[in-house]
């Protein structure tokens, strides 16, 4: 098995539709410890043989497995809600203050990656005792992809608001290829450029979860022996939102949303301040105080962007609940 070290540029990650947990409440370890070589090999084996990794790789052998890391994970209702990577012997919990009130468990895990220019990765934390996964994040584009710095060649169809990247039509075509034809053909499709990405919305779907799995919704986790599989995403889903890098045309993220909660909603300025306070809890993101800022409302969620023009390293996107005003997560790039 070809093994190389995969650089992971991440402070902490708030779980989203890309993160799958398990139905039981994991226990984990009190603190990370150094693993033996045999234990590290077992971590990689469990991750690679997991249903999530197997379903993603589908027999591919050109994957790479990074070094074993320790994950600090906050669980809610038995599922991973937030995680970060920590080092053995560290006194840092590894998660931002809002999650310190939740029980935090520590599990070893690995990053599995495929591709060369455009790298896609999946991060999996495992329980060595049970031999099962406890947290799966991805697959999603890796920040260590060489092509993330590639400049796309402008085409005649590029819009005036995005003169050095892909066009609106190209963004829609890229996003559409990832979905079932039944979703694309009946959706009301629109695309808007925000900061550094195109946001493509497939709206008024009236879809059930099984039509959106395994993308952008992940399949349900395996149930305990003898137990039926629970419905992980009950109800009707109104829209799918996919973001595409406006320069390179690479997929950035994807998710699905139900009908929005009724208002009243907080203002744009309130959303920005809520996101700013949330992000500044991470010292490495203090640069946002001097960054460009934008915020837009989609359904009942404010998306707040902080970025430095011309830089692919200084980009943060935060989500704020438009009803409560609480920031619910932030991510790089």
C-alpha cells in the first residue's frame, strides 16, 4: 500500500452534512496517547475497510493514507457534531468554546486521499475496541491540492462580474453532473457568485432523502446487530446547494436544506458580528478583522464571508442562524 504524508491545513471543523456519526454514544479515551505500530496499522485497516471508504473508493488502489492523527470529537445524540486534530500529550481540548460544554472524546484516525492535481480526501476516526468508525468527514476537495492555485483560462462566456474565472453556465454544468437527472430536470436552477465561489441552487425539489444519497446526503450508518436502519434524514428537502470555485471550477461543498423556518430574521450587520465573534475564538483567524466582508441570506441561514483579495489561504465562510442569531459553524476555503 502506497503511503505518503498528507498535509492537512485545519484548525477545527464544525460538522455538517459531510460528517457522519454512529447511533451509539461513543466513549473514547480521556486523553490521546502514543500508539504502537501495530495499533496504527489497525487504525488504517479499519478506516480503509469501512463501508464509507469502500463505497467511496469503489475498488480504487491509487489511494494514499496519511499518518495516524488523534481527533477530539464532540458528540450530540450519539453523532459527531464537531471535531479537531490534537497531539498526544497536548493540554488543549482542541475544540472552540461553544463545544467545551459537551463531552469530548478522543479517537485515532487517518486521512485517505485520491488524485494528484485535484485531490479529494476523506477523514475517518475509529474505535480500536469495536473496530468501527465513529466519525467520517468527506469526501471533499483537499486544501493540499496543487491545482487549488491553478488559474483558469478565461473563456468568451465569462460573466462581467467574474472576468478571470469560469462562467455561470460552466458552474451550473459542473454542479449538475454530481446530481441525479431526476433532480436536475425538475429543479429551478440559479447561480450567484459570492466572494470566491459560485453558489448553484437547485430549488423547489420536494425530494425525499433517498433521492439525495449518497450525494449530497450521505447514506445512513450501519445499525447495531439485529437492529433496523434508522431514517437519518426524515422529511422533505426543498433545495440542494453546491459551491464551485469561481477561478478553478473545482467543487467546494454541497448540502441540502429543508423549507426555512419562519422569521423574523436578524439583520445582515447582526449576522456579520455574530460570525466575527465566533471566528475570532480561533487565534489563527484574527486576520479577518482587516479582511473583506460580505453576507447573504439563503432561507433561514446567513452566510458570512471573510477573505483577502487574491489569496486562496485567507478565506473563511461562516453560517449564522437567521432566527436565533447564533453562529453554527465556520470553515476555510
